[in-house]
C-alpha cells in the first residue's frame, strides 16, 4: 500500500535546532521505503553542502530544480529556512502533507516554535512537533518539554532525538548517521530518526 505522506516540510522558528539534520535523516528514512528527493530550500544550502562532502543515499536538489525532479520520487522532504515569513509559512503549509517542527527543549527555541504554531493553527495546517538535541540522563528537560506540549494538546512525536556528537560527525563526513563507521552511538542516533520516520508514515 502506498503511503499518504508524500511531501514533508521541515521548518523551525529558530536556527540551530537540528532542522537540516532532521530533514536529512527523515529523507534517509523515507529512502529505505521508496525513492526520495530532498529539496534544500534553506539559503544556507546546508543539505547540499552535506551532500557535497560525502555521499547521501538519496538525491538532493535546490528548490529551483525541485519541480523538474518531483515527479520521479515517491517521497519529497523539504528543508526550509528558519523563521519563515508569514506569507512563506502559508505557502509551505498549504503545499505539503505534513509540517515537521523540530525544536530543542529550551525556553527560547520552544517559544519560537509556539509562535509559529499560532500562525499554523489559523491556516489549519497538519503539523507535528519534534523534540531534538535532548540532553542525556539525568536531565529530564526533554521529557518535561514533551509532557508540557502534550498537556497543551499539541501534536508531538512520541520519539525524540537525543543530543549525540555522532550527528556532527555525520555532517562532517557527508553521510547520514547510519553510515558513520566506528562510533558506538551511530545505531542509537539512527534509531531516533527511524522511529520518528515510522510514526510519520503511520
Ligand atoms: P538548523 O538547521 O536548525 O540550523 P542543524 O541541523 O544545522 O540545525 O544543526 C545545528 C548544529 O547542531 C549542527 O552542528 C549539527 O551537527 C548539530 N546537531 C543537530 N542535531 C543534533 C543532535 N541530535 N545531537 C547533536 N548535535 C546535533
């Protein structure tokens, strides 16, 4: 059976919350299911840089080339700039099946994310919050952030993304974390995103 989630857009209210890392790994997950295109719509071209450093198991193009390639792929993941302008947010929200909003569990990032959600609610957009850069035990900030979002009735992925240095290594090597060799945390890091991918496709 074909999945309903064809176009996934990743955006954030603030930079540095793992937006590009999320777009890249959700594309890597989707690629395990069917041919996937990652569209780099971020002006920093972070995803294209990542691809140029190494080897990604899926195709990455800029947004100008997206139209040309879109038809050939089953899944399309779009990385967008952080802090999209209201008009931009509207275009994004209406054009996709799911908007993924990564945020670290700190006050500033959460505040920026909640501001975007105010705008998204007015648009009736289908969005889901992803907690990223979750600090290790004994910190409970990740779990606490998730609980407060759930209590507020906001849609949040059950699985979150742990803060693991292997993600930085993956970016340097130009691969997704599941292709980083000789790092004991690569498997754990990949599992974080593959669980989110599974939730996303349900
Ligand atoms: P954004 O697109 O929101 O600016 P990036 O995905 O570029 O964020 O990530 C910002 C920095 O944090 C990068 O150096 C990246 O390697 C690192 N990073 C992203 N996610 C994680 C994570 N889960 N654990 C550790 N470092 C991460």
